[in-house]
C-alpha cells in the first residue's frame, strides 16, 4: 500500500535496539522502515528516503568481516545518523579511526556534555545522562567533522559534519535512559532530514480504508477473528472498507477467559454490525484433548483442530477471494526484512496455512508496530478493554491448566482468573503490569476449612513486567492486592484451598507455565 509520502530508512546492522529505534522515529510522527545493512545506495535513492539511520551492532567497525554499508550512501546527499556501531562505521568509512577500549568498557548511564550549537543538540541541555554500551570508540574523526559531545571515557561521544548532514552518536538515543534522546532524534528528523510530522494514525487509518476499498472492489474477504488486538483491528478496517463483503469466523474453542466469547461477539456484532459466524466448538476441542497431558501435544491438537473447524466453516460460505491476516510490522521484520531475525517460538493458533485456496492475502497492519495497532483500534472506535487486552495465547487456558484439560478444571481456572483480573483493574495495575493471569497448577494439597480437612487445588498467580515478552521480571504486586485476590479465590471458587505467587523471571522460566 503506497500511503506513506515521507520515509526514513533504519539500516539494521544486527543491533538489539533496531525495532526500538524505528518505534521512536514513528513516535516523532515520521514513518520509517527497517531494512538490512546490505541495502544499496541505489535502493535508497529509489526509495526516496529523507534520511538514513545506521543502527548499532555486535561487531567492530575495523573488523574486515563485520557488516559494512555501501559507501556510496555518503554521496547521495541524504542525511545519515549513525548510532553506536553505526557511528563507528561512519567514522571508519569516511577516513576516521576506531579502536578498542582495552580495559575501559563504557556501559550504562553516562553523563555527556554536548555542544548546543550542534544541529543534533539544538535546544538540548548542555549536560545530560545517556545510555552507553560499547567496547570500541572513535579515536579520530573523519575530515569535515567536529566533535559535538564528550563523556568522561569517550572523547567522541558525538560527532557531526553539518555541511553534509552526517551525525554519529556513541550512545543510544533510542533507549529510555537517554534523557533527551527523543529530542536528538526529532532534531535529526525535522531539522536535518526536513521531515514533517505527517505520520498520524487518524489519516493512516482513513488512507488504508480507501486503498482497501480499491483493492478489494466487489470481492469477498474472510477473516479469522480471535478477539485479540491484531485480528480485531484488521477485521474492522476491512469492514469499514467493504462492509458485509467481509465475513469473520470466530472459532470459540471453549478455552477462552470468562465471558470472553460473548464480549467479542457482542462488540463486533452489535456495536459494529459485522458479519460474524461464531462457532461454538468447545465439545469438539475437549473431546480431542481428553486424556492428553503433554504440553506440546495439547498445543498441536488445538492448532490442528482450529484449522479444521475454520476450513469446514469457510467451505460452507462458497467462493471467497481474499483471506485477511493480522500480520504486524515486527512479524515482517523478524521474518527477514532486517538482520536481527528472531525465531518465533510460538505457532499462533490463529495462523492459517496459506494454501487454503484464496486468490490473495490482505494484511492491513503490515506496516504497524503494536502500539500503532492499538492507536488505530482506538481511532476505529474499538473499546479500550479490547484494544489494551493483554496478550493471550492462541491455545488459551489449555496451557494454563497443567495436565489434562477438563470442563471442571476450565471452570475453576476461568473463575479464579476473572477474580485476579478484576482486582488488578481495581488496583490500577492493569496498565502497568504487562501480563497477569492465574494457573491451575495440577498440585493438590492439604488444607483445613471449618473443622474439616480438605485436599484441593493450588492456583498460582503469575504477573510480569516486560517490554518485549522475550525477557520478563515478576511484578512487585502490593501484598494487599495479592491478599485480596487470594481471599476472594478461596471464598468464591470451589475446590481451591491454596494460592501461591510465581516469583520467577524469564529466563529461566517462561511467562506461561506450558
Ligand atoms: P512464554 O510463555 O514463551 O510467552 O514466555 C511469551 C508470550 O507469548 C505468549 N504466548 C502465545 N501467544 N500463541 C500466541 O499468540 C501461543 O501459542 C502462545 N504461547 C505463549 C505468552 O502469553 C506471552 O505473552
């Protein structure tokens, strides 16, 4: 979809913050794309990029085998900002020198002094804190550059050539710990690249809807709606474009959270008058899951059954030309657009095979980061509880019930989980704790209730803070909140006599228990 007029290119040299840099640029309302460091000068010219950002990376700029950029990029007349490795590579390529810091590795929060007459540090505080993480440093700047920032251990914390609009920073402006990082990025984007703040979700949503109308014409589209943020926003965009030409199939496998199936159905059917087929397939899934306790086997059964139900339903609908997928930008990057390819550890249950017999796939969210998908959802009028829904695994509560999944266990877990979510919301923790849920541990233990001895289920509470779900810390939930949840579950949910709180980080544990 050719919707973006202005764009900046983030060239990925394998750094851990590549996607973060791109998100920060977008937060400045400037559209950007991530591509490999191998992108040539000609491709950059053809792409009409307004500026280029070189990311950090794990290599040394003086290492002959490390990733290099096409040197012609520096002859395009386009502004370039190099970050960490990117800055060192810029120095090395343009005739400067980079050396290893033998024993003085600079890591963490560092004070820098900046020259406010520099374009990058325009209106910046003369001294501020930034985030450093490097074992090499620039020791000689290339001809035409001047040093624009220093730190105690880094004689070239930043350099710039303001005639050619080349900038290099040793620190990471994209991370939160760099106090004025967003200002430096804005200066680069607005003052060096001459971008305007035109990347806005309201106009993007309208533009996508227009282009979907054109692309789909009078054809039909099918969407697997799960109630998750991505599939909801994608489906609604298509619905706004072509109305009832879109049919959504919502496979309710009976492993959803309490009331969730009804909530999803009512929002999309009643509020948006969408064409939704809800398939109540709980019996079918539970029959397949009977007697199965091995986690991977459970996941596999649910994934396969999901596809079977979806196929059966879609076959009843006659010819449908397009399939809608909720692919978002990190999926695109991670499947090969950048350098830092991450192997997806989860096969999403909503993921459908492509050979299911469609003329084409429609992916309205392909260009968006998750926070942008949320903003697009709000623009479209999707209720906040759906837009800010925490991630929920495709196989649902089945991976939070250790051992065999039964109707009775599902009920216990759904009730306990609902209480936990209610109490998190009323304590205001629902927006600060990234994911939280209850787990039916499969452990039974002895308790005492009234005068009698009990032998009943143990529920574990899991709550984590994380920015990327690859690593996570357990949330320091106030004792009072834990106490209230524990009391309520014991009193309100039958067959539970013990509550524990999971205090493991990821790694070594995962967020989910299975
Ligand atoms: P783990 O348990 O690996 O989970 O630390 C990381 C994140 O992924 C979610 N998750 C899934 N998401 N389909 C999904 O769409 C799945 O099968 C699946 N399994 C785990 C998990 O909830 C956490 O947010």
